[in-house]
């Protein structure tokens, strides 16, 4: 009886003792953008071209009123004001109080005795 023939087993390819050097690209003349820079990406840091109008947020009113759940609200201001309310009546009162704070906030209204610079 003869032994069944099996396909030959894979073997590891022998490595050489000296490493091969990868081929290097041929030098090209330096014209235009440096190589390796994506198209449309600025090379140097530039000032932001979008200039604001000088306004920035001072106070935030966050209201969460999911359907069928108890509404909640928070009113925060950079002047240090931080209030919250739970329930429909208290949330409505906080909204009114937040609107009134706009006129009373020391960051939004000039202080008496201060002179403009």
C-alpha cells in the first residue's frame, strides 16, 4: 500500500543578511507648494479671517421639557448667577426672571461711577 500524497507544506522564505535599500524618488525641481502638503491646507498659521461683531454670550437659559415629563430649566450668567427650576410654574417664573436679569446684569449694563475707557 502506498502513502496518500499530500500537498507540499509552506515554508518560510529565507532572509538575506544584508538589508535592501528602498528605491528613492528622483529629485524634482522645487516649484509651487512643498511636497507632502495637502491641497488647500495653509502652510503658515494665518489670522482667522472671520471677524465677529464684538458680541459674545453672557447668559444662558436652558429649558428641558420632554413630552409627558416634568420640565426643568437653568439660568446661568458670567456674572455668577446660577439658578434652576423644576415644574411648569417654576420654569415659567425662571424664564421671566432670566429676562429681567438682562437689564440688571452688571456685565451688560454700565456701572454708576465708571467712566468709559
